[in-house]
C-alpha cells in the first residue's frame, strides 16, 4: 500500500515528514532505531522523527520492539485495517554483529494470560549468531 493511503486509512494526515518516516521504514524492511532513521532522514531533526514515531504508534501503524541491544526498534505494521498480535512476528538478534532480523514467517504465539490481563504486544526475540557471523566462529574438532 502506498504511504499516503496507509496513513489516511488510519486517520493520520499524510504530512511530508510522516510520509518520509513511513517510506524509510518500508524501504529498509528491517526494524530501525531512532538513530538509524535520523541518519537516513538527514533533512528531519531527531525530535520530529520521534514525535512522528509516537503518533504512528498511537494509530497502530508501526510496532516497537526491543531488538536485543536495549534500544527500541520500529517497523511498519502490515495488518490491513488494524494492528494485532496476529500481525507480529519473531525477530533474531545477532550477538556478534548486533543486527536484528525479521522472521516474517514465524508468528508470535498469543500468550495464555491469567484472567483479567489483555496482551496488546508481544516481543519474541531469539539471540544468537546470524549465518554470516556463525561462519566466522571456529568450529570444535
């Protein structure tokens, strides 16, 4: 879906900054930190990017995850008309190169919570070595 249509479908006015942020998240296809977005969107100041991310979170256009490094990472929600647990997927954090990967085909299981609790988000993160880094680690004899 085009960025302007995506924003309008969720009741968000498609300003130039909002369009830039949505397009950057869509283009990079991996969760991005505020720092990464700031580097990519060099014409927009960091506080404006943060306010935009906050607005997009409030309208369920993006997910925020803790990607393994302790830093918040943001990615587009690809649900059609709302963002739910069903739209969320697992992530993998490489402890060597510190990259976070999306596993879109590995959906997050809905947790069975005690009565009265309602989940709105789940962070499912696996830590280890990505294929590139695993090749660099000497194998035992």
